[in-house]
């Protein structure tokens, strides 16, 4: 039984997307110089152009029409070939792909010739691409069906893989059979990512499942030295009761994906000890605001309610929750380096070497505030409860005006 599966590929900007490349080749080939859909015009083929006609000496009279199907050219001068080369320039009327300037350039390089049928073709040996084929078979054009992804500029070599191959991959990585249904083979995904020109793109998989896309990105980067990044998005859907995944200890689908990324990175390093690629990843969970919601009019508050709202930050939020909430508000990328340290008993968070420095401790002493200000970060963040009184909060602004006047200070 034949099965068909559709793959939808989207890009952020269609103006920057030139289609999916199926093959990159530098082997010598030939291209026609005439295409029926192009505008009609006259070009001159230069003296000295070689001919591959069966006779080395022959003449075609002016006005002769040469056609094959709907492709046609008309000789406007006598074509005279002696010893296998064009004896003099000849003008030809046809639907030309190339301008006269380009034809002359190719002629000077010895890349234009007259065919056996007296058409004009060009020899091609520069790097060129062919677009992705409509049907991606398991067995490649080379007759091979590789069990894993192997880098090849001809994407149709080695085949594209099937769901069965994907199941085998996941089984070998996680050591359990049938952990996840309908995973994609990394051979297919890596080839799709390779078919995008450029090695620095970002791959977004919005239904990431077992994180096969992340695995494929790392494999491809290790193979060709690319700097591609991935974003995996997956609802933390619970694994089914009694399923192989649950028995193996995976409570939800996200846990499967995270473990796969860890093990895949380790395996890629083992298989390619000299390869360098970014094997790190950061896990972020979508949640609502860090701030307490206020729905009451001022006159509706009771004393108990006011005491419960001494802090405007929700009680279950960690420092990292607050930090990444600030990153989102300021529009900073969530993938940049992050460190934390202890200064005089207070935890200080530094994002991307000073794009943002934050301290969310209670009652932060002035000495710690000065230590942060002396580093002159672009942004500094504290929480309201970091200061015992309004004068102390005002003093923070004065410290930064003195030591780091360009720093943007925020209190949440």
C-alpha cells in the first residue's frame, strides 16, 4: 500500500525565500541558450565558436529555419563551419535566454557551442542549484536508502526516510520502543533545512513533538558548520496512562523532547568528535503575567485584602520568572547568555554581559545597588519590595544618575 504525507513549509518573509533547493552541483553540464517563453530577438554568435555537427565542414544558408517542437531559430547570415569551428560571425533570430553581452562573455571563455542539431548551447561548470522535487522517495536517485542523515550536496542521494526510520531513530536514542507516534525522520528534516539557502536561519517547529527538528538542526550544523537555531513549541500534553512513554518516566510530551535533545547532542558529539556545534538549549514555559491582578474598586478593599497585596508580584514566581518577564517587556532575545552571582548575600542576575542586570531580593543594601551601577548596564531592574521605603527607592535613581547615567532603571 502506498502512503502519501504532505509537508507544509512556511517562511516569515516570502521576499527572502527563493524556494527549497533539491540539489547543489558543480559538475559540468550544458544549458540551452534558447527558451520559447523568452522575448524574441537577434543575437550574434562569434567567429571561432566550436560545432558538434556530424560534419566538420558545412554551410547553412541565410534564412534557414531550424526548429524542434516549439523551439525555433532562424539564421540571418550564412553559417559557415570549417574544421569544426565557425568561420565568421553569424546573426540568429530566436527566443534568447542570454543578452548579447553574456553570450560574448561565455564565448570568450569557450563555453558556447553549436549542437549536433545546429542549436546553440552553453557549457556550465559553476555552482548551481536545482529546486526540490515534488516527490521525496525513501530511496534516493543514487539507489540508496541510508538509515541516518548524511550530509550530501545532492539532496536526492540517500533517500528521504519514512516514519519507520523515525521510530528506529527514537528507539535507539531513548532505549524504548513506541515512545512517540508519528515522529519525523531526521534525514527528511535535515534535508529540508539544508535546502534553505544560508546556514544561519532559525527553524520554528510549532508542533515539535519529540523534538526531531532540534535533532536534525544539530546534525546539520555539525556536518556543514552552520549556525542554525531552532525554536521548539509544544503543549505539555500528558502521556497516556499505561503507555510506553509513561512507563519510561515521561509525564508529558515536552519531557520526551527535552531528553531527546540531550541524548541526540551527546550522540552527535560521539559520532563526530571534531565537529563544533551549539548543543545547548533553554526551556521556557508560557504563563500569565508575574503581577497580581487587581479587579476591585478602591472602596471595595478590606484590610485583609490589602495585607495580602503588600507585594505586587505573585507569590509563586521565582527570580527567573521575573527576569524573563522583563526580557519580554524590553524585547530582548530569550536565547542570550545569562549568569547569576551573590553580592553581599544578594542574588544578582546578569543577562548578556550587561544588557540587563537585576536583583529581586528583599531590602537590597545601598552597597549592592552601587556595585550594580558601577557596571553600567544598559538596563537595571529591582522589585518594589527590594526597598523598605519610598526614600530608599528614590535614592536608587540618584545612585544611577551619578554612577551610570545612561542606565534605564525599572522597579516592578
